[in-house]
């Protein structure tokens, strides 16, 4: 199949400029084109109804003006899938409540670290120890509660003792730090598929550092640690376990494009730390065929669409069948669950 074939589908994508490169890579655009998919950027500053036509819309914008545009478009074009519904995305834009879904997972081996949310900055400055007394043990991870894609929402800090809580912007989520060997597992979920990769994380904190230590900084900022390969290779979680957790988490959230940060505590217990919407898939090995097939599945599911052969490029300009199991499949949500999310 030539990359010069006429396009059968047009997908509009709406994202902040700094997010384009984490999603729309040339290799992905080329593979999508070989399957008759053209990806077109949406200008959120212009009326959405004046753009297109689109066969599917994928987005990572959160402001009210965009939501209003998307709602108006969906009323006139209910047959055009939107990945994902804003109401479902809302569920993971708050770092404190995003992990509520973990409590409902059918696994005794995965949990959430103890955490609290603090809204009163003045009280935190006046008596930081009181904010966590009897509820959390140091060291802690401090995270801005809101997730909006801004640099401020990624201002994470390791807090060794109470003094390090002073000056934090509120609302802030305080989460107990769990020693986990400095290895983080990032699980990418694309529709019915999941891929787990290892990334670097904060090193373990010796027991004596959990006590007041005037020589060490009370709080240390950190960011983008997970972009680096781990210093030491960690044993990957079992594939069946990862798929089960991904399946149940996606179903509970009603989302198709997410990743979540998973660690294994030194006692063997797994913890989910964070959930992200529409992450940088360019960091996921083999993301091009996975995303391409996902979008084809969504497009072919539209009423009136004929089934087409499942093919992907062999890198030489020719078409070859897409393997039925690029990665282990996980079932998607039922129609009843999707209707509930979209209601």
C-alpha cells in the first residue's frame, strides 16, 4: 500500500503546541497515511464547526471554551467519535481523587500510598507538622493537586521533614514516599492494549533520613526523573498482572488513552502513584502500529463503515498484516459503561 494513496479518514487532533511532538511523530504520520488516515491539527482559537470534516477527534485540551466547542460539534455530529469524553478526563485532573479508582480494583497486590490534601497555605506555613500529624510519615512527596499541563502542575518535591512543607502552593497533595529501589514502571494504555516499560525514579531514602536532619535540605524539587532509563534494571511486573490492572483501571475511568506510574515497594506490594491522560506515546516502544490500529478500530466501528484489511508498513513501502497480538489485549468497557461515561 503506497503512502501516496488517497486518504479514507481524517482525524483532527487538538493539543497544546508543546504536546504535539510527544504524539504526532513523523513515523506515526507516515504509518497512519499508509492506512488511509490523515491527521490534521485543530486550531482551538477558531470555531471547530468551521474546520474538518473529521471522522474522529482526539484532544488534550481542558479549558471551558474548548469544551463548549466540542459539545456543540458533538450535537451536530454525534457519529464522530471523540477520544476521550471531557467528563471522563475530568476524573484524572485532580491528583488526589484520580487514584480513587484504584480502591475498586480486583487485586490485593496493588494500592495507593497514604496521602492527604491540604488547601490552607497559611495553616501549612504556621504549623506544618500539624498538617500531617497522625496521618502521614516522612518523607513525603508533595504534588500540586491540579493537572493542567502547565509547568507548575509538574512542580514535585521530596519533603524530608515538616519544615519542607512551608511555602508550598496549595492545594497540594502530600503522599508518603515508598522505598522502591529507584525503579518506576510506566504502563501505557491504548484502547485494548497495554505496554509496561521501566524508568528511573527517586532512590530509596535510608531510615535515618526520615528523622529530622538539620544538615539535609528539608525539601528537594525534582522533575522529569522518569524520562531517564533506570540506573539498575528492575524485575518487570508479571504481564498478566499489568494487563489486569490496566483493564480494570481503564474500565473504571472510562478512558482509552492513559498511562499510570507503578512501583513495587521493597516488601513486594505494588503502588499506583499517578495517572496521566494522553501521555507522550512517542516514548512507548512500537507506538506507531499500536496507535494506528487503535484509531482504525474506532473508525471502523462507526455506522456505515466497511471492514478493511488489517495491514501495516514493513518499513520498505510495502504493506504487511498487523500482528493480531502486537501486545497482550485487554477488553474494553461495555456499551453500558461507555453510555454512563458520556451521560
